[in-house]
């Protein structure tokens, strides 16, 4: 029996009470193009539980999971080995069921975990202060731009063509509703963009990514100095946290704000989420930082304790004074991040980064030997872009038929114009036989 709690009369009464003519009117702010015009084709109107389980299992069976075949997917979500210890510890009841630490006297464990997480993020990014996590890297990027707007009292953000399109789109969506301007540079698969040419007296920040979405590793030190001279902030985005074990940290390049994705440490691909956003700033900007900041103090007896030092969110203060609409932190994902990083230690993390780079170099050499394949990058960490003699999307489909997940077509992220570019990632999970299978299959497809 289907459970339908509301009758048509109930619905009419509720709609009359709130003053709208129909249920559809409640969704008028959703663009027409994003709405379904009718029921989803091929789905039954109703099924029993057993039938639903069978139908969804059949759909899932059509997928090619990244863990079941050689996978070279990246572009913002990376497959790394996660020690079993991480899952074991995060599933302890004290962590799994912990809630918002409103009462510090009964939340010392949660607060200390977040404090340690902040310390780790500050060390990795080379920044003074980090918060107690954000939803994910893309929303952290948007929040960084809004923070820059508040700090500079300007309302224009310049977005690099090397910024991941999902991060760009999240930021421009916020801009549309909150009321600030974004200048999104065209895709820059080979670099060469002049970001400073777009910086003027209204510019609050310049947003760059390192390594960028095409895998290029860059030094933004001079850009940071130029931004500072023009009164704009430099925001550096990092989508691959493991790169921070080998590359110069954003703080050492003069970044004012770092917005990053922490998924690579402790968090599996998880079908795209939940993930954990990292957010770090210079100390002088801390009062404008969104989210929460956990701090260390002493109690009345002089014993070490932990508290929420800053909580400039709408649940704690008046809505108009809030620095963010981030309503929670990704606490369990942040914990997984911290546990994984603690297990690795400083030397282990650096070694993991070295292995990732070495794997990518090995893969690039093998692919470059395939006729018609050209490596676009001059430098990279564990991800790079290749130029193909055929549309990359078609090549990826053909590779999948051969049991190889061969990367992400740039056209899938940016649309048309970059049809021949394929973004490829290699991590510690890829074996030499995986790479040989990829190179062989690619040669066959081409």
C-alpha cells in the first residue's frame, strides 16, 4: 500500500495559506531548463521494495566502477589508497554520532579533533590560520571570493581559465544571487593568460588553481605581489591535496586565502561526495573568515581545553552579521582527513606525493610513445593533459568498452572547443600493468 499523507484538499488548503496558486509555483526560482517536463522515462510510477532493489541494482550494474578496472580519472576527484584504520576509527561511536559542539564542556573530543585538523591544514597550505572545514572545495572557493569582497569592499573577482569549471560555476552562481561580478577567463590549456590585465580598482581578488585543471604546476609568487600592489587578494585553489606534500605551498607564494578540496586524504570517491573543503587565510584576515574556528585555552584550574573561538555563522549571531551561510562543517570527513594524514606523518606524506609524481611521469612517457598522442604540459604533479588526433570523448567511450577508465575529456568540463584534449591522472593506486593496458588500448582505439 502506498503511503500518501496528504489529500488534494490538504494541498489546496496549504497552498491557500501561503498564497500560491500551485505546487509548481513554489519552484518558480528554478530555471525552466533545470526542471523535468514530465516523469522520467523508463521508471515505473510505483514498485514494491524488492522490485526497486532489483531495478536499481540492474542500473548500477551498467556502471564501470573506478575500483574495478585500471582508472586514470581525476579532474578534481582522485582515487587514493585509504588505510583500513581510517574507516575503523571514524566509525567509533564517539566520532560517528558526534554533533555540533555547542557545549564545549561535553565536546572536548570533537573540538580537539577539529583543532588538530586546522593545525594540519595550516601546515600543509603554509597559511597562518585554517577553519574547521567547509562543505567541499567548490563552495570553499565561492566563500573565499565573498570573503575577499568583504575585506576589500570591492565586488569583482577575476577567475583564471585554469580554474576547475565546477569551482567557477559555483562562484558565478553565488555572484548572480548575492550581487558581485565575476570575470571568467577562457580555458587556458597551455597557459599564457594575462590575469593582471583584468585587475582594476573594482577587483577584490584573483582566483587561480595549482596544479590547475589541466595539470600545470605554476609559481604565483609574482602574481601575488602584483595583486597586493593593486589592492586585490590572491586566492589559490588546490583540488589535489596530495600535491601539498611536494609542491611549494600557496602561503609561500603570497596567497591571501587558500580554498582546497581534502577528498584525497581519508575520503574515497564516494560517487562524488560528501567531501571536505579546506580553508586557510593570513592571520590579519581571520575576522572575516567563514565557518568555525576552534581554539586552545585553559580552564579555571589551568588545564588545557578547547573551545569555539570564532563562530561567525548565522546560527550563532544575527543573520545580517554572519560571514557565511555554511551551516555545518564536514566533521566526519575532516576527521578521516586528519587520521589519514596522521598515519602517514610528515615523511610519509612527502613520500606519497613523490610516488604520485613518479607514477604520472611514468604514465606520460608511455602515452607519449603512442602514435598521435602529444603531452600538453611542460610541468605537472600527478595529472596532465594529452592532445589526441580524435575527439577525446569518443576515445574515452571506446576505452571504457575495453575496461579502461582513461581520463576526463576536457569537453565534458568546458563544452566544445577542446574536443581533442584528455585530462589524465595517475596515483599510487596505478600499477605498471595498468599503465601498459592503458597505452595498448589507446593505441588500438586511435
